[in-house]
C-alpha cells in the first residue's frame, strides 16, 4: 500500500492511510490477533456476522425491487485533478 504526501500535508496522508486500512480490514485483523478467541466465541461472532450480511443483502434486494425506499444520495464534491496523471496534450505519439 502506498500513500503519497502532497504539499507536506501529513495529516491528510494519515487520514487516507487509516481509511484504506479500515477498508482492507487490517484493524479488525490486528484486533483478532491481539488475543486468543475461544472457539465458542468465534462461532458466535461468525454467526452474528452471517446474520448481519444476510439482513444487508435482503435490505438491498428489497430496495432494488422497490418494496423499500432507496437511501437518499449524499451530495458529492467534485474531485481534484490528479497531479501525477499525464497531461492530455502530452502524447509522445505523432510528434
């Protein structure tokens, strides 16, 4: 995993890193390896996770079918251009 620090903004880079680690599930994995989990606790946790996944899938299916209202869309800000991407007019072909 690679995070770029732009304009010496380390705080923003840390936020991005934490968000990516959260998305990858690294925090959950580190917490799981921090201490021993009894097999009975593991079964209970996995069953609860399966129930949560099933409910989420059923909710999404009901929203697609129209029996539940769709969630309201959050307004999105426009993305900043990537400073590392090559420019559109900088094509080496045809020069």
